[in-house]
């Protein structure tokens, strides 16, 4: 009885091992691919979706920068007007006359 048990256990272990490898290899491969993608994302690899998002953010930042520059220009004019109303009116009028001559 014990003489037949060793080859039978060896056969069962061999079948389970081969079956496990055949069944679990695709799962392990897929898990490895997933881990590789996550690692690339953390290291700074960018996909096409991220590039589009960065381009959209850049456009928004440029728009905000333009609006801020315009706001600063208006604020400077307002400050000048409050400090010296006559001088600000003269400078404003000179700028309008230059624009009329150029146009």
C-alpha cells in the first residue's frame, strides 16, 4: 500500500502544479501589466489623455494671465486717476488722440 502512495501523490502534485500554472499564468501576466502601467504613471509617463488635459490647463492659464494683465493695467490707471485726476485725464486724452491718428 505505501509503495503505491508515493507515485500517486507525485502524480497528483504534478497535475495540480501544471494545472495551476496553466490557469494562473494569464492572471499573473495581466496583473504584471497593470502594475507596470501604474508604475509608469507614478514615474511621470504621460498618456494621450494626460497630454490633452495639460494642453487645456495651459490654455486656461494663458487666458487667466491675459485677463490679469488687463486688470493690472486698469488698476494702474485707476490709481493714477485717484492720485492726480488732471494728469490722468491728460494722459488718457493723449492716448486716445494717438489711437485716432493711427486708426
